[in-house]
C-alpha cells in the first residue's frame, strides 16, 4: 500500500511540474511579445507585408519595389543622423553642469528629424497608393486606418528601416519641408 501512495505522490509531482512549466512558458512568451513593441501579441505590425496583402500585378510590384528600395537607400543616412544627434544629447546631459537650453535645442533637432521621417514615410505610402486599383486601395485604406491611429506607421515602414528626412522619391535631397 505504501508503494501505491509513493507512486501517486510522484505522479502528482510530475503533473504539477508539467503544468507549472506550461504556465510559466506561456507567461514568458506573452511577456516577451508585449515587450517587443510593434510585434505585440505576436506577428508583425499590420503594415509590414502590406505589399503582399495587396495582390499587386507584376508591373505594380516592380514599381512598388522601386519605391521601397528608394526608401531603404535613404534609411541609412537617417539612422546615422539620429545616432549622432542622440550622442550629442547624451554628451550634453553628461556634462558636469548640464546646459538645459542646449539640451532643449538638441531635443528640438531630434524631434525635427523624427517629424521629417514621418512626413517622408507618409509620402512613400502615398506613392504606393497611386499604383493601386480600387480593390487594392480598399485593403490599403483598411490597413492604414488600423495602423495610423496607433502611431505605428513610422516604426518600420515596409518592414525595414525608416527613410531619410527630406529625401524625395527620386532620391534628391531638399532641406525644406515641402
């Protein structure tokens, strides 16, 4: 009879351990998904893979790919500029006597770069929209309506880095906001 009791205890212990591992794994995965930003709840942001959802014709796909590549070409410069401006901000903040006015001015520069990035991203999405037929526009519009109010459009564009501020679809750089 004692051996039966021991077996029962061991079976309960193993079942409890399996249950706890399952709950712990689920909790860990959910926590990771929530922490990772745009990919909350698993998967990618709705606009990533947008071109795949649109069922583009070969001609449309070629033109959209050219727009996408132009955006990625400009991306490197923006990341470099933002990194440099953030390094300046870090240096200003690390000074023995931080200059609050200089820090505020630096924050303004960084904000301006982010604003230019947002304008630039919108322009590229609008360039894509110009290629679409009515049915594709409906899919595009539905995706944009889900993404834009959450502020998630500029995070990863077409699934890659952001574009360069002031760089238009032809790759020419201009300093003004037009």
